[in-house]
């Protein structure tokens, strides 16, 4: 079989974790499987890089740089020593080389007092740059040829949208040419989270983007299966940190996973299903720390069962924008003006609802896009197209997902009746046209309770015959 296996930051947290990852790879290699690997940064490193990089342009001095470089050096050298002792000299020098590059760019950001999207992308790619050579060396340590390469070298071409780029379809052929000949002869270890534009400028694919890298590369090499290795047994009925008796699901459809990840299930990057779906490749989510568990299988048509609702998500980092104005009544083109101006400012609208009087349109956006959205919409107030734009941070979005909801009457009634009985006030409702999702907005303090009520109402903790 040909596999693309991706290991997340939680799977490569220390030397012992890396050895565990290599055990898994070695076992498949010995069984005659062809393997390509995608790896993320060590857990927490991308966050650290973002924090330091964003503070530097306004920092009063550059003292944050040295401790970061020192900490990264210690963490990665310790991992290298524990996971690939025979390769310390050569790989250690490569790590130090990367750290010098990182240090130089950080000083440049401080001195210039400017962090552009392009330089930010370059900086935040260093977590993967530091980790991948260690994993490749740990594989070589077991006598299996392996080499680390970055996303661009592996053939991933993207749009130039820094921080949230999308892979271009022409990546497929490039990946096939670059990675195809290596398969079976060695295990290439590809740095997740990044690609480059046609001009060769580095881009990143958005937070958690290594899942997306895995799917792009899996599609490029025509993998039989894409395996996403993480720290839980599979995709669960809800975030286990919110619902402690959340259950691992055996099977989901591509559509269901897209709805879940789009609405915040952190276990997968929102765009990571599309490349696999395009090539109809089975995706499996598995636990590095419990590899014998079958995990969750994601295919075109997940197994049908009599459950209409399969899973729930909950995102609290969202904000509501209310656009009011009687001018909107019966006036064609107002919605177009709103969405065009938001798209021009790269604001991603997660949910939309329009009152039947047409005097009000409400939107849900990611909290990080709120100020850009509000500033952009102020122009429409000035132009007299809308009267007023207000916003509310104290909200969260909950999504109820299940392909079986399409055409099953009564699910909406059940959702909102049980919420009403629990005293949860619903501020906004939206149903996607796929009918695999009903999402709604409640105040932030009601969010966890809303999810708990629905998890119980649809008995999601109980095994079904999925
Ligand atoms: P990785 O480093 O492997 O990419 P992440 O931290 O990005 O791991 O994703 C795995 C985590 O996602 C889990 O530890 C879990 O806490 C969280 N999570 C949120 N929602 C879900 C869900 N529905 N199913 C499983 N895990 C979820
Ligand atoms: N390291 C990146 C992040 O933390 C990508 C990933 O982990 O998938 O977002
Ligand atoms: Mg992840």
C-alpha cells in the first residue's frame, strides 16, 4: 500500500515520541508499504514564534530574541540526542544553521519595526524546519534512507495569500515528479504547513495547516490512504475538552468532516479534506499513542446509520456583526455591497442570517477578522447604504453535524426544543445548503451548556452500530 502519514505536533513533542513515530513507520516499511511523511512543528513552537514575531515591531528592546533561540536550540538538540544519537554532528549543525537564520530575521524585524505578512510566514515556518531533519535522522538511525524537505521542494504551489494560502491544482504533477521517484526507496519527511508561490515565495497554509499539507501531498502521490496521526483515538462526537464523555466515531463522510472542521473541530484543518476528496482517497485519523485503535475512517459516503446527528462543535473565538438600516428594505444590491467589501478585505464570513423584514443582516466572523470587518463596513454607513453596524464579542457558535439530517424532518425542532427547555437563549440560526449542518449562536456563557444538552439529547456518548 502507498501511504501518506502525517504526525502532528503532539506526536513529536520529545525524543521518546519521535522514537514511537519511527516504530510505526518502520513497521509499515518492513511490511513493504510505500511511505511519505508530513510532520508539524513540535507542540507549542509555532505559538512561541508567532508571539515573539508579532511583539518585536513594537517592543522596547530586542531581549526576547536570545531566550527564544536558546530555548529552541535546547529543545531540538535534546530531541536529536535522544532520537538520533548517531547523527548529532551533521543534523546538529543544520539545526544551528536554521537558528542563525531565524535569529537574523528576528533582529531585522525589530530593527525595521515592521512585520510584513511575507516575513511572518517565513518566521512561523521555522517550527517545521527545525523538526523535520530530526525525524528524518531518526528514521536513518534505523537503517531506512530518509531525507527532510520543505513544502516547496516537495512540490506544493499555492496562492500568494500569506498566512492562509490555498494549494493550486498544478501542485499534483509537481508532487508526483518530485516525491514519486523516492517512494519505496526512502521515506521522505516533508515539512508541513508551508508551500510557495509560483515565484518561489514561501507561504503558510493557516494554523493546523500540516493536515492540509498531508492531503495535498497524499493527492499528489495518489496515496491509497492518508493517515493523520494525533493524540486522540479519532474524531470524537465533540471536543473532549468540552464534553468529557465524547465518543470516538468509527466512520464519517468527507462532507461531515468538512462541516465539523469548518465550525471549529480542531482535530482537522478546515481545507484538509478537499484534496483527498478530489481523488477519493480514504483518510484515517489515528492515535500515535494507541496505534492499535482503528481510529476514524473518512470516506465519500460515511456509513449510514439511524443517527441523524453525529457530532457537535463549539467555537468561542467568533464575533457577531449586526448591520441595520431601513434603507436595506427592498433595495437590491445591499447584500452584494456588504459581501464584496468583506471579501475585498479578506474577511471570512462563517454564518449569515437576514431578518425577513430585510432591515437587518447578522454575520458571524472569526474574532481575528472583526476589526477589519467593522472598519470595512463603516464605509457603507458613510455611503448611506446601511444605517448602523454594531458588534458583539460575547458569542459562540455551535454546529450540529450529521449527513443523515438531510431530509430528516424534525431535527431542528428537537435541537431548539431541548435548548429552550434548558433555558439557553438562541441568538441566530443558520442551516447550510448541504443540510448536513445546523449551526446557531448563543452567548459565550451558554456555549458549553448548549453543547452538553445536545450531546445528551442525541445520546452521542452511546455506541451505535455505525
Ligand atoms: P496535532 O498536533 O496532532 O495536529 P491538535 O492539537 O491539532 O493535534 O488536534 C488534536 C486535538 O483536537 C485533540 O487533542 C482534541 O483535544 C482536539 N479536538 C477538538 N475537537 C475534537 C474532536 N471533535 N475530536 C477529536 N479531537 C478534538
Ligand atoms: N505548526 C503549525 C501550527 O501550529 C501547523 C500544524 O501544526 O499543523 O499551526
Ligand atoms: Mg492539528
